[in-house]
């Protein structure tokens, strides 16, 4: 594979090597479930989260730029639905509390996505039998 000597590519490659010494530059190891994930994601130009557990890492300031110095893990905290019906995942950084919104990929685990989407309904802030009094 030809070496690309641009700054962005080199720092991105180092970031991957720090946590996944066995991976190639075309994959990364998930910070949460340790799955080895190919960077090729159906439906998006670059993969930014694990298709199994949906966790991400704080590597970008804007999607794909790899300019963030943080590098901490980002937990999926909510599903956002865009006006066109497309789903996105809201990620929050465990270290600096930055919020990011990332498009889902075609091979994201549907069970993980649905579990995230219904989480507020599974833990309502009031008893559900209050509906009988409305
Ligand atoms: Zn994972
Ligand atoms: Zn961060």
C-alpha cells in the first residue's frame, strides 16, 4: 500500500495504531466491544462508529477531519431523526462531553439502534398508569 505523507493521514494512522496494534489502516478496533471494524461502511463515505455496539471515538471536529486532540471514547446516547427520515446517532464524549451527530451506516446492528431509540420509553419519568387520568 502506497504511503500517504499528508499530516492528516499520518496522525489518523497513529491514532488507530495506539489502540489497535494488529489492525491495518483500513480498519479499527472498537473502544467498547473490541470488535475489529472495517472502515468501509455501506451508505457513508467514512465510518465513525462501531456497527455492533454503536460506540465511537472523539477523533473529529467536523466529520472525517481527524482534527480532534481528545481521542476518548464516545457513547451513543440518542437517536436523532432528520426531516428526510434518515436516522443519526448522537454521541457524547466520555472525557470532554462534546456531542456529535453521526449518520447511521447500512450495516449498523438494528437491535442496537432500536434499543437506543426506545430507551426513554422503557424508562418513563412518570408511572405509565397516569395515562388513564389524562
Ligand atoms: Zn463496538
Ligand atoms: Zn472528547
